[in-house]
């Protein structure tokens, strides 16, 4: 993917290294350009971030809901007619981040399953690239080999909710704490499902890692980065 094709509002995670510590900076795309992207202003203490070394850039593109990795050359402040912003310089082609297709990811989201004219309330239990497990409410009138339609929503109050609907085939039944659960095969899993789950999982892993890290690991522009000011303004 070309950097100039990144859509406005896409999330950005820049990874830089300071004194052998990984520093993660989260921001958002304003405009894509031929030689990089303009992003929201990134503050360091009471000044602007200036980074003139190579770094890794991970962008979750809103247009196709896929995640791409770019190599960036620098991150520097620029003035525009709309005010101060930052420009991340990158002439590289983005490589799509591979989805963890073999892994079954726990979801725990409310949804529904429709089969034989009956709509069941459901809890989406876990999802992989080729299958999904759901816990059903009430008496279940389904059997192995039946086709069903599964619907659910991903997201939370802080981001755009996305509704998914796809066809699946019942392949097994099992028990989850006394409730009927159904394992289904999905021949054409919408790619946006795994992208959304990978993004959620990545955020969980990031938060977990940061909670165990030392105080000098920095996440997003809201954290006090004053102790790195001299390095980041070089």
C-alpha cells in the first residue's frame, strides 16, 4: 500500500528507541502525501517532538480496515494553514501485517444466530480465520450440518461500532458452564473481523506490557515525555 493512500482518521503507532527502551507514540492521520503522512501534533513536555532517525510505523487504515507496516525516516513538526501538525516522512510501500490466522481469539460479545426460522440470542465466544464458537440461549433446535447466519458488533463507546453478518455451518456442539455452545465452520470470514480483533488484541497486549514496564516507557502524546526532551528535540 502507498503511504499517500492512507485515509484520514486512520490510527498510527510509531515505534522509536531511546537508550535501548522502546517508546510507542500513538496518533492519527490527517492527510496522506507522496512522501509521508501529516498527523496530529505530538508534544514532548512543553515542545514538539523532533525525531530524525529511522523508525517503524504501523497504520490501521480506515478505508479497508487493514493494518500496514511502513518504514519512516523522520518525525518533525510542520506549520500548515490549519495550525501546527507533525509530518512523518516515509517513501516506503506499506506491507500488510499478517493476521494471526491459526490462533483462536476469545471475543465475548453479544450477538445472534439465525437458523430454521429461529433467532437465538448468543454470546460470540471465540473466532479464528475459519471458524467461530457461540454460546446459545434457550432450547437449541439445530444439528450438525445445519447452516446459520451469525450477527454481532465489534467496538466500544470510544470507537466506531462495526456490524458483521456471515453464513456458517454447524460442525460440533459442546458445553460451556452448563450452556449449549456451537462450533461453526466459516468458509468466507469477512477480513474486517480478524483485523478488528487483531487491533483489539494488540491494544490489550500493549496495555499489559506497559503496565509492567518502567515509568520511562511512553505511550501516546498525553504522557509526560519531558525526561526525553533533550533527545527528542535534537
